[in-house]
């Protein structure tokens, strides 16, 4: 069992060695001020494409601990994609005065509830950006990494009426922790609320009762900072309000990464989950070749798949190569996909559990990838 002091030491070491402030090269972001009372004392930045049209979409991006908004933007490639597809970006940014490691305070009730603290500051930024940039208020999306992912989960829970979709990367479910001690336990996967309690926490976060945002969950199977059990918990929290079953309705393979999907009655995917085999704590990137965005950096990991692009495609803001008419892979049998996620194999490894060569055939390839991600026995 990893002790809290170990986690604190890793965060402190990352903070002292991080090259993220200032960004590596000129920032693509502009300061965004005068957006409200700002009770959470956050900074805000925007990226506005030169050809932004009235009624464009807005993507809100929350960086992780030890990171800055400009650094995360450069490494993730969101600005490049926004320029190509014509949507605006909003980057809230934490200050070291609020949190010594630059983490959004997702575990503090004063900052992680509707109309309070940091959550209200982000809400004010969104309102101001939509008004000042003439954006579509029905096409607002939010994503974040780690502490930013956990705060994105809180924003989706506290203000579900304003978001069309969200994506949580290496994050935690809303309401998982109350205070720093619980936060470290939950990061390790200890004491996570039951699915029933997760639904209660989500429903208690606002008076909203639907429709609910579509949710994408991304996590590394070998994440030692935030246990991948949290991905399972996030999926359970959002499946419940969407009225979806425990088992995925479809499973396919995107590159080497298994994707589990929960579809609504009309066949539309409402919740999807990517568990990247062998990936540690960070945002999955593809930095070269087709559909490449961003660049490697601490906690920004080149594992051959661009979460930036696939998240935007899930929201209908872009089109990934895997979505461009490529033949759909045969789904694996849902009854063999357990609820819990356990890391087992390295990214890209194509070795069967007994050491034999991976079996041929699309279905078998998918099964191997699911086993590599710990999603199938």
C-alpha cells in the first residue's frame, strides 16, 4: 500500500522539476479577465481561432497538478485542433496561492460545489466567454487531467444543464473525497463510494434531472498516481443517471486501445471508456503520423492515440481516422467485461497470457487488447 507521504513527495518532486511555468515557447492563449466576482481566485485564458464564427462551440480545459494552462495547451494540441475545426477554448488556471502544487481543489467542499469557490469561478468564466464571443450556449464541453479531471467531473455534476459533454482523464468521480486525507485515499482507489452512493452524490449536486451530458473516461491501466478503479467509479456514476446497464453495449478497438461504450435506446453512445494498456498517469497523446496533436511532456504521454482528437470526435467537434468510415471491429462479448479495472500489460503488447503469440482474427485481437488493459480475464 502506498503511503500518503509517498504521493506528497512525488507531487512535490514534480512541482520542483516541472518545466511548465512558463510554457515551452510562446503561448497560444490570451488572458481573459473581468469575468465575474471570481470567488475561487482563479485565472482564465482563452484561445480564439482567427476565423471563429458566431454560434461556435466552447471547450473548457482544466490542467493537472504542477501544470499551467499554456503548458497543457501546447502539449495537448487543443489550440491546433480548435484552429482547424473553428471552436473556442477556455482555460481556467489554478494559482499556487490556492494550492501549492497548482491543483484544482476538487476535494474541498468550499470549492467543489455549485455556486461555490473555484466551481463558481469556472462557471462565471464560461458565462462571460459565451456572451463575449457569441458562442452557442448549447455546445459547451469540458475536459481535464488528474485534479483537472476531478474538477471537470464536479463541474459536470454541479452544472449539468450547461454542458453537452465532458471528458475526464485520469480523474476521480464527483464527491469522492471530502478533504485532503480522503483525497489521497481515493486517488489510490481506497474507500471509493458504492455505485448507489455515487448516484446520490451526482443527483445531490444540483436540481437538474436531465437530459445529462455525454461522458468520455480515459485512464492508464498502469496509473500509480490515480488508480484506474476511479475510471470504473466515474463510469458507474454517469451510467446510473443515464439509465444504462452495468455491462457495455459495445466494445471495439481503437488502435491498440479497447473502448467500451454504453448506448442509449437510439444507439447513441452516452458513456464511453478508454483504458490505455500500460499507460502511467497522464494525458494520452499521439505526436506523429496521421491524426497527431501535441507533444510529449511531464504527464503528457505519447502512447499512440490522441485523446484530444478522439474526445473532440466524441463530442462531434472533429473527425478521427477511426471514425471515417473504417470497418467497425466485432464487439467482444460484454458478459466477459468485469466492472473493475486492474492494470496488467504494457501498452502495445500483443502477447497472450500464456506467452503464446496473439491469436489471429479481429475478435481475438480485441480480446487480447481487453486482457492487456485488465478489462477481460
